[in-house]
C-alpha cells in the first residue's frame, strides 16, 4: 500500500477521533456546522475540479467523483464542526480573528505539504493563498450560518 493511502486512512482516523472530543451539549452545533460546511465544500470543490484548477490523482471512489471525498466531505467539515464548537465567542475581536487565521493557516500548511510530498492533490491553476482564503471564507460563512441558526427566537 502506497504512502498516499496510509495518509488517507490516517486523516479518516484523526477526523473521527476529533468527533469524540465534542462535548455532548454541543453536538447539535457540531452537526449543523458539519452538514452546512459539506454543502459549501461540495459546491466549491466540484467547481474547482471541473475548471481543472486542482486535481486529486489518488482519491477514494475515483470512478464516481473527481473531488477528494476525504477532505471535502469529511475531514474539513469535521474541522469546521470543531471550529464552531470551540469558537471563542466571549473573547475579543482580535482573538477571534486570530482563531480564523490560525485554523486557515494550519489547514493550508497541511494541504501544501500534502500537495508537495504526495499524489493526493495537485495544484494546476491554484496557489496556497487561494486555499487559505477559501478555507477562511468557508469557516466564516459556516460560523455565520450557525450563529443565525441557533439565535434566540424573538416574539413579534
């Protein structure tokens, strides 16, 4: 088995492990963030692959879909769920901005390393900063949706 498949297995195991650390009282928030982020990554991922900006040479279910099932449908939505569960809403704006920057940067660094040293992803017409921006925007949009979804209902 090539190293690429071991990395995919590792990502699935780590992503599943993250789910076990979500507090029980925040499971609904995690599920909403996970599912909403899947919608975003499904749409953006298909567009990016169809426009031949990114290619995934090694992937699960290669005959069905040219996107990365592992990243776009599982790993990133799990990270986004964790992002929303532990979001520092009681901290200042600068700390919250740093939270976005930290998550986006870490995920981008991992993606660039995977792109450079494996066959899991290949940038065709793509750069690391585009990943950083799209990851940050996806986290932000998902956070906005979760905030709206769980807002207290006002009586009219």
